């Protein structure tokens, strides 16, 4: 994914084309040491540093890469959101103790990011605004208290450059100086339409007087089991053991709340920072650990573990209430009702072979191919419509009727000789015609009336064929014959 | 356990422990009597043992090392309801005492390419019988293979209803590869939630191992497995019965000489465990409410397999394909 990066010691910059030619959009430390700045024109930068290496900035790739990093961050917190084009927000409420405290967690994130080649700044605060400000304008591990916030520059308020410039012109250079002003005067001066211009709103958000939502990319499910591993695991057996433990935990939680999983996602975090996920669907809610494990385990076979998996999360994305079931005295604890085990069979087939058990459902229509639909086994169970035709129907029906050549004694008489699939058969018995007219109330154009015959050849094999169109029709092409089905 | 000592042990006992003690110089008449008595007892016990294995009489079966063996035909097979058979004396005579194995595997192959729809219908007719077993509430599943669907078409629910099968008790699934099909069939049989599982079988993928797996799964889930072969197949499988189906010209209904009558099939039962092979020409009375088989008149006498005492008329030449089960 990554292109060969130039050595860190050489000045390097990404450029993007703006209104007035190419401008620098990002630079490395070496370039910054030469005094280059973000937003500078490339021509000016080249004049100052003639051997500046440049590359076109691809903003869309930045976005995908940032989203990838967000997904990776889900190992620390389930509530992660991208912020702007270069930031990530994590809600770590109740989490840091799992990683050995706030400081240790920040250190861990920073070290891991550094290992992947990202330079990062991060900080922790009670509000999104404060965390944003501290991460960008204060050194790492600055405590988020009133003093540290007051000393931050005005730009840390997430306001646009115009608003910041106005404030600086007024001599308000830090947040602290802004806080000492009366609210009413600030409100009068900055009544911008957009939030970036409204200093007061940003100030309230920073202090937590105004709530600001955090929209996670993947809102966490209420039922999930997570495990971080000491060492990356690469073997199938190892992964299976962890998956089994996760499934047990998840099913225990589900059962306690009388819920059953309908859709599951197993997220696997690779040690190189990428993430993969294995989805599984269920046709009926279930919290049977054995069944869920049987659905997920085969999927591990085709898994690319990379250099090893070092964290796993099993989430129940969709759940439904499950009635508690009373088992009889004679029943084995594990025994299921036939309907339940049929649903489990369906799940296994669905997750392994990508096919579902189908039930043939009758539809009120005269046209044979429309008289029936194959419905998924669960939908069919709900709408069991019985509608039987009185006429003889074959056992097998072709999806597309196959053209055939037929010789009949009289033009609209029963067939005498049938050539189908390049074999000619002599017809000895026939029943028909059964005329099926097109359904004019459906706006299907070009359909013609059909005459169906059930025929038997001299060897006792049976076919169901029709003549498409009538000889009596005026200005029409002559009727054609089709084999529509086979019968026993 | 004590009441039924293992016959082999009974025979071996004196041989192992006696020699040191029996140091008689010559045999006496009494000894001869004893020997005969023992031999008779041994034969009787062996017969009893075999009968237990075959499930003809009830009782525990002792295997090697004092372990209990399961009978080939599970006892529940005989207890629940009537036997799975055709309701046609001529055929049922050749089936084992317990009827067709309700938790076993059965092969059905068409005689020629064009007989496949007939083989499929026969499989459904057999499965229909399986569904009629009293107390059976489970549905039927047909695992189809994509190439077969293109070749012979989709199963049609209205057609199934004319065959007497309710569409509520019929499920189908179409799979892409034969390997997936065997996997699905095995899972379905093992799950125990289906009365019978029918599958389109491709002979080139059919091995003794796959069919053995299927028959073990069938025994585990107490459901019947039916393999409908795409073409005529004579290789080794671990099925309890093997049928071959060919179409025969049907007899026109009495009032309409020109229209096809009930389907007529020539059936060859070429292998059956604990039964006798045979061949018959039957009519499937699918339009009757009972959906039963009848022997095709005029042909039935001659078409019966030789060896049944009731036969009058010329014996048909046994086909080379026939093998004793």
C-alpha cells in the first residue's frame, strides 16, 4: 500500500493545486527545518530549497487511510470517529485502566503509531474541544485542567482563520484572555452563521457547557466480547481456542438478557495494524455457543492472518428477544425443536455455501413460470399460501423454455414427432391442448397464448411442451414450439 | 450382560483353560456326546448373536472386549410405526423384515440418460413413503446441483403436489459443486431435523468414503438419505439398497386411449442388505389419493425375479448387473 518513502533526512513535501498554483499541503521535519511552511507556494519553496522532493497530494487516499487507522483504533475503544482530515477522536470512558492507566495507554498508542511510521500528538480531556486543543497545541500528557487550557492560543478553539485573526487584532491571544471577557460582549461581536465563526459556542464546547456528540464510525454493539492477546497468534488452533472463549462470553451475556444474535461480526486485528472481519448471519435468533462457533470456525480457514492476530472482537450486531425455553425432563439439555435445528442447518448452509434452504411457494397466476416462487425458508414459513392447480403439472420445469422442432398431423393438432436437444422422438401418447392465455392485466408485452401438451414418447419418457401463439392470429409470426418441463 | 455370555468366549474357554487339566489317555463315548452338545449350543448362540445384530430379536449385543455393539438396524426402526415399504406384496417380499432402512442410505440411478426424471420421481415416491411413517413430522430436503438444474430443470411445486407431496414439507437447496453437495447432505442428515434428504449425485465424485460418511450421518440423524445419480452408476457405495429405474410405455387410461396413463417404470433392485434383489415393472398411481404402486399387468408375472416360489411362467434371464446384497 505504501509507496517507497524518501529518506527522512531529505526535505520532502506533498503539493496540491490551489487557486494560485501549486501549494505545499504537508511537509516532513527536514523540510520544516529549512523554514518551509504549510500553505506556501511551491515556487517560493523551490526558490528557498532547490532540492525539495515533492509528490502530488491525494486527498481521497488520505481519507481511506484515516478510516483504516480509525478501525485499527477500535482495539482501544469501541467508540472511534475520524476528525477533520488528520485527526481521530476516541471516547475512552472507563477504558484506560485496561491498558494500565491513562499515561500508559497514551504511551502505548503513540509507540504503536510510531512503529507504523506515523508521527502523532495525542492528549486526553473531558470534552472533545479540550482534547482537540490539547492534542494540537500542548505537549503530550499535559493534564487537562483550567490552567493548561487558559494558556493555549486562540487557534486551539477550532475557529476559522478569519475569526482567529479578528481576535488576535483585538489583542486576545490566548483562551484565558477570552474567558476573562463578559459573555454578552463576545456574543454580540461573534454571531457567525457557521459554527467555526461562533467563538462562544466553541468556548462552551471546550468547557463542557454545551454537549457535543461524537459520531462513531462503527457504533459498538451492546453485545460484544473482546480479547487482546499478549503475543500475535497465527495458528488455526490458537485462533479457534480464542474464538471459542469469545463465543462463550458473548452467548453468556446474550442469554442473561434473553437475547439471541441475528448478525455477528468477528473482527480480527492483525499485528501490522490492518484489520479484517468475518460476518455471519443467522436465520433465527440464537445464543447457542456451539452453533455460533460452528458457523464461525469454518470461516477461519480462509483467513489471511498476516503476521499474526493480536486482538479479536466478536460483536452481535443485530439481536432479537428470545423466549426462554423450558426443557422437558426427558429432553437432553442440548436438544432443540425440529424448527430450531432446521434454522441452524439453514445457517450453516448459508454461511458456508452462500445458499439458503428454499421452499416452493405458490403464487396466484395462470402462467406456469409465474405460478411459483422459491422463497427463503423463513419467509415461506410465515406466508404459507396454498393454491393448487387442478391441472396436471410436470415434476421439473426449465427456467427458460427450450425451443424444439415439432411435427404435427394438422397445424394446431397434437405433436407427432419432437426434435429437442438434437434428438428426435416419436410421440405415441399426448394429452392436450391446455390453453393458457397471457395475463393481460399484467403489463407484460409480447406474450402470446400458449397451448400446452403433456406427451409421452415410445420409450415412456414424458415431456411438457407448448406452442407459443396461435395459427388463427392475424399478422403474426407462425407459432413456435418450446419444451417447458419434464415429467416422470 | 451375564445372561448372554459372548459365544466366542464360550467356545474358546475350554481350549484355553482345560488342556492342563484334561490329560485323559483316550476319548470316551461321553466325551463325544459332550462335544456334540457343546457344538450345538455354540451354533445356537451364534445364530442368536446374528439375529441380534440384524435386529430380528431384541437384546443387547456383546462385541469384542465386552463392549455393546449397536445393531445394524436400530431397534427404534422397528418400534416406531409400520415398515417403510411399497405396499405391494411382490416387492415387499424382497425387502428385509424391517422394511427399507429408515436411517440408511439408498442409491437410485437412471438406466439411461433420459430416465433421469423417472429416477427423480421414483426417489420422491420412496421419500413419500418415508414421510408416511407414523409420527413422522419432519420435512424433506432435496439438495440439487447447479449443472443438474440447468440440464433437467427446477423442481416444480405444483408437480410435487400432483405426486402427492405437500409443498409445506418440501425444502430444496441448490449448490454449486459436488463437494458442497456432499457437505450439505451430510450436515442435513446429521442435523436430525429432516425425514429424508435427497441429493443429486455425480458418479465421478462418488467414493466409498463419501457414501460411508453419508450413511453414518443418516444413522446419527435417523433420517433416510437418497442419492439420485446423474447417470447409471455401478461402483461401490455403502448404501443399504440400490435401485435402477427405466421408463416403460404407460398404459392409457381406460376411457382415453391416446393420452398418457400413470407413469410406468421398470425397477431393478440390484442390491439390498438382508433382502433379495429383484426386478419389477410398476405403475405409480400418482393421481389416486393414496399414491401407491401397482404391478403393471401382463408383465408382472414374467418380470419377477427368479427364486420367488409364486412365479409361474418363463423365468427372465438375470441381468449381469445384478448382485446379491
